[in-house]
């Protein structure tokens, strides 16, 4: 465990992350995609600093029964799924259980997309440089499936960005993304929330508010639109 949190909240973490992403600022082909829920308060700070449009990219981890924080895979927008065969074999998850959990998480993914977008179409990522932002990454299962899904959508470049990523996960993601930007890369940790003083859980309504504000404002105005509450949830 950390003796002291690294960040006061997600907005502060987003500002720290944005400083490390300045080489992408002002690019005309740039999009920032936040991973709901907790990635949105971070992503809105990044989008503001880089003067880029903001949208969401929904992915859901597949948790081991009884150990849900341990991901054996993930699903993402567009129907993409990846499985960690090493974990699947180690814990002995049956094919039927894999399909049951996948169906449940896909249903929740589709619900979130419908609620969060409120009829707005997703931004077109084809040929774009995408900065994929979360509030922290543990094993990387959800982000890896997001990368795979975005590749299928023919993005030009994928940049993974998060305030906290274990060193081993960061190195693994570098083999799959075009760039990986992290503020803090500990060798290991218990939970993403230990690096934040305020790691309050987000609500659907707060995500929708952020997206509505982002859709109605120029990128440079996004920071002023962000709510003061630091919200989000831990994910893999």
C-alpha cells in the first residue's frame, strides 16, 4: 500500500497526465476517448489541454467468479472479446461460464452505450490518432480489448494514457499500442484507488452530464465544464 495518495482526485490526475501528452496537442486528427466511468473526469482534462474532441469507449472486464476483480478477459464496443487463456486455465473456468459472463457483461456494455450516448452517434475514429484514457489500469485486460476493437475500426494510431499503471502492465501494453503514457508506474499495487485521496464512484448521470457538456462546448472549454466531484470506479 502507498503511505500517501499520489493524486487528490481524478481531475488532478488528468492534468498531470495531460502534461505528459503535450506532444499530441493541437493535432487535427486527434480524438480523446475516456473509458467510463472513472476515465471520464480524467479524459475531460486531457481533452481540454490537448484541444481535442472527447467521446467514450466502453469496455467491460470479465471477472473470475468469486474473484470478480481478477479479469480473465474483456469485451468492448463493436463486439470484440479477448480472453486471458493463462487465467482461464489456472482457475478452471468452463466454456459455459465464459459465455454466461460474456453475455452479461455485453448486455451491460450495450446498456451503458445507449444511456451515455442518449442518441448521439460515436465519433468516427477511422484514420484518427486516438488517446484512450482511464483513471488507472491494473492487469490491462479491458484496455487490451479496447485496443483490439479500435484497430478493427482502422484508427491511425492508438495512445493509451492513464495516471497509474503497474510497470509490468505498462510494458505489455507497449507491445500492443503505438504509445503508452503513464504518470506513475509502480511495480505492483493492491488497488487503483490507493493512489487517489478521493476515488468516489461515478454515476450514470454524471457521465451523461460530462458528455453533454463536452458535446456542446469547444475543446478548450471542457475543463471549465467538468464537475468538481472526483468520480469513477476501479477497473482492470
